[in-house]
C-alpha cells in the first residue's frame, strides 16, 4: 500500500529530496556571496519541478488504479502544493534582484523535502 | 506583489518593507499562510467536533498569516500597519497558546500551529513574528547607507 512499493517512485522521491537539498545549499552559498538568482538556480528549479510533475502523474495514476492513500484529501493537497512552491518562489526570486532572491530559492528548495516527507506519511499512515 | 517601490508614508520616513530581506519574509509568510489555511480548512471541514477550540484557533492563526502576507507584500502605510498588528497578535498568540499547552494540555486536545511554541513547525511560528517586527522596526527609520 505504501508509496514505497514500486522502487521507481521511492527513487524519484529520494532524487527530488537530494536535488532540492543540493539546490538549497547552492542558493545559500550564492546568498552568502551576495549574488542574485542566475541561470544555475533556474535550471535547478526547472529540473526539480519536472520531477515533481512526474511524481504527481505517478500519484494520480496509482490512485486511479485503486490505491488509496491513508489520508486522501491531505495527500491530494500536498500533490497540488508540491507543484506551486517552486514556481511561486522562482517568480519572487526573479523580481528580487539581490542576494535575497537567492535566499528565496533556498527557502523554496527546503520546503520540498518537507512536503515529500509529509506525502510519505499521509500515504502510508 | 510589491515591486520594491517606495510608497506614500515611506517617502518621508523609512524604507519599503516589501523589498530585499522583506521579500524573503513575504515568502516565509506565504508558506505559512498556505499550510495553515489548508490544515485549518481540513480540520474544520472534517472533525470540528473533536477539538473545536484547537481548530478554531488554527483558523485564526491561518487568517493572521494570510493578512500578514498581504500587509508585507502590499507595503506602504496601510500594509505596514496591517503587518505590525498581525505580527504582534502572532507573537502574543504563540506565547499564550504555547504556555497554556504546556501548563494545561487538556485545553487543546489536538495540536495547533502555536502549541508548545510552534515546536511541530520547528519553532518557526515563534521566531517569525519576532523577525517580522524587527524588520518592520528597521525599515521604519531612514536608511543609513
């Protein structure tokens, strides 16, 4: 019943977590170096967003196939939220043309692993 | 969202609250506004009877986070005032509810954002209003540069 069952999903979730943490670390570094958001941040955000979209598709396919998360409504809420965090963060970060834009990317990236952990909890109980 | 322009009151006596570090603050508040609203909405819709006081408090916290986000993003004299009020209410709320939840846990059978000083959220609910009030205070004076 768990989200872990097929290894591909577990690998995807772990990959998203690691990627998010790497991007967060990079963004904190560029914040410390007083650099605004650049192409590297946007590419990182794009790749993670893509992986999150794949995860949503996998989640929806599983639910359509009859699997049910323990807390369905909450799980769907997290699926939707997982897609919103990075684009909103990216928009704010692009507007803010200073080191604080980098800090916003770091913040948004750190939210993703939390969302992943919560998704696993509400799926498996 | 604010674009960092200096608006009305700030022309005379301070800096914009919605630019620089302020924009990071808006992002943190937006995350809390979203998660607190979703959580409170879900709790009230599905199990209000279990712990009405806790869930209504969650809803109040959610409203305050939303208002604080709007105030900080809007900026200007009105935005600043909204943000000051919200941050103050938040600080009083987290200190009060945090203390009550330790001294009399039975008052809140289920956790709220502010229980145990926001421990369930990494104590961010405790630190956030302090950061907010500090930022609002800093920007209320003319820039030193």
